[in-house]
């Protein structure tokens, strides 16, 4: 698959301005945000392939509503909100799709050192995938992307206190699962 | 926040970066076009699917109708069969003519009537469906077979068959002698 060369990944870049409805701006938003959206989805979903599918689904949904987006809100926060909804929806359908996904993965040639294999070997990641999606999303937005609780609250459309509660519950659950308490 | 809690958060962040950073550094694929998927959905799903099915069904029905009509007309799926039968029968009629006798119209007319009645009978059977009854528990096909027994092998289940010599319907055809 052809790819677009990008500068090295940096967490939480300075906010860029976009014009709603502009296809060129949406393409720029895609290139600026894709890796972070994918990172979030990989944390929420079971494998990289599914996360990539959901990332594309996220941008398709976002593009359909792009003309309605309001610049007052962060475009990337808006994308994260859509991505988390896509991930939650995918989790619901996960069991139904397991058989088809297995066939598709068997059909893919092994690309050598697959970075997603690291995630599959990580106890922490395996534990995170068992968290409720909203808790896992809060965790990755806070501890990987570096968003504040207020920014997460704005992205997810929930009160800041809810974010704090989700983070506390997620950390408590992980500590229990990993035997750190 | 306790030291344990702080250490755990640090570990959490380190682990997230260790796992996600290599994946995030991979090339960005081209954005999937929603337009193509929408176009495909239009053709393959919803009203598009219904229209496609109707069109395919129409083509299939038309093809079947042509095949059935051809078979009913010629007695065979191959349209050349009836023509060959006629040619053969005309040749036979000519061969049966005695010396000095002219005209094979009666002979050909007899064959034509047999074929026409056979096609009509087949069409009636196809129209009523195989094994249909007449409301009295009698199978119409069986009735036709019974009539055929009384009429001999060349009169195939008809009641209004013309006499081969009926001049009002079949004019005599004169064929010039072969060189």
C-alpha cells in the first residue's frame, strides 16, 4: 500500500486551524492526527488490523460531518470522540466478526518484526483491552497523548469529574490485574 | 497521590510509549475514500440492489421465454429442426407420387396439420401445468391420451382437425417435376 511520508511522531502538537468543509484541510487534519488516533484505537481494540479499519471508519464518519464541525472545538478532540465511539461499536460486534477476522489474518503475509506483536506480548496492554472502552480511552488520552482531564472531558463530552472517576477506576483495575497492590 | 500510585502512572506511561511509539512511527496509509464505498453501496445495497435483481430477473425470464417459444414452435430447442423435418417430408411426398401424377399439396398439408396440432397440444399442457386436473378429478393430459388412442398414431389429441383433402382450407400445391 502506498504511504505518505510524515515527520516523526510528537505527542500533542500545537493546535492547527482548519476550515470546516474544506477537503484540503480535512486531508491535512488526517495526516496530522492519524497516528494519534491509531494509537488510541490500538489501545482500545484487540489488534492493529482492527484499529486501522476503525481509524479509516473514524475519518469516513468525520468527513461526512466535516462541514458541520465548529472550529471552537479542537478538531483532534472531535476526532477522538468519533474514534472512541467507533471502537465501542466495534467491541460490540467483536464476537460476531471473530471468525472472519481470523480468516483475514491468516491470509496476510507476516511482515517480519511487527510492532503490534509487542502490544500483544504486553501484560499491561492485554489488561487494558479488557477495560471498558471509555475507561481505556481516558487512560490513553491522559497517559499517552498527554491531554489534561479538562481536555479529555471536552473531547468525550462528559464532565471533568467523570473523567477523573474513569481514570481512577481504570488504574485501580489495572493495578489489581497486574498485582501491583 | 502515594508513591505507589505515582510509580504506577510512570510505568503506565512508559509502557504505552514503548508499545505505541513504534506503531505510530509507521507510514500513514492513504485515506480511504468514502465516495467509492457509497457508490458501491448504491449499486449493491438498498434500492440499487433491488433494481439490479429486477434487471437480472428480467433478462433471465426473457432468455427463458425465447427458449420455450423456440422449442414450442419447432418441437426442438434447435430452430433448424422443423425446417429439416419439412424438407424431408416434402422430399418423401415427391417420391410417393406416381408417374404422371402432379401435386403434393395434400401430402404436405397432412404433415403440416399434424405438426400444428402437436404444438397446440403441447402449449395447452404447458399452460395448464403438468398434472393439472379439470375439477372432476380427471387429468386433462390423460383425457388427451385417451382421445389419441381412438384416432390412430398420426392424429394427436385434437377434435377440430381438418381433413387433409379439405379444399376450403388447403389449396392444392403444384410442384413442377424435377429435372
